């Protein structure tokens, strides 16, 4: 899957790797997709999602090589990737409709989850400065930005400016 034919899978992988000022909906969307798989679906799907989408060392592997890592056959892996893409698109549509303070609250929620935080590099690397920059760059009213910054300051304050 070094060059996934499915654009959504490629987008998900980019989100899993990105650092710096991102729109809050993107890492939150990936996190929410993972949370859905962890709580509502088969735990094996969650672990395969992490192996296929969130581990850069596996990005160069083809669908023929992934069965050795995921312990499913090639056809199952392709079906799982389709399911991951569908969940991701559904979750992204949902999060894109939320106002900024709720997006930041979701991001804080997933950042606080030790399992999800560990499995998504972009979430793990997110720090106070990055989150503040994302809030300030988000295209919305200043009132929404102020509320989002209050949330950020409440949970992470001065003690967490180095890392959340």
C-alpha cells in the first residue's frame, strides 16, 4: 500500500503523520474514527487500523505484504480499508459541522485518552503552542476562538505549554 489507490486512505495516513498547525477537525476526525473502532467495532479492526493507517513503517507495504502484519488475508485487508475509509468520511462530515469550541473539546478528549493518544503520532506530538496556533488559524468568529482558547488554557494552562 505504498501508494494507496483509495485517496481517503492516503489522506488518513497524511493526517496520522502531520505535525504543526492543522485544522482541529482533522486529527480529531482520525481520533474519532479510532475511538469508534475501539468502542463499537471489533478490537481486531482497531489494531489493524493502527497498523495500516497510523504506523509509517507499514506505509510502504502492499496489500499482499500486509497479511503478515495484520494476520488477515489480502481480501479481508482490502475490505477493512474500505470500512475504515467509510467510517472516516462519515466522522469527518460530522465534525466539519461542529463549531470550533466543540472541535477543540473533542481534540482534548482524544488527547486525554491514553490508548488513542499513543496510537496516533499527530495527537501524541500535539502541544499547547500547536493547539493555540490551530485555534487562531481556524476560519470562524473571534468569540468561538476565545472560547476554544479558554478550554485549551483550562485543561493545559501554563504548566503544559511544553507538551500537552
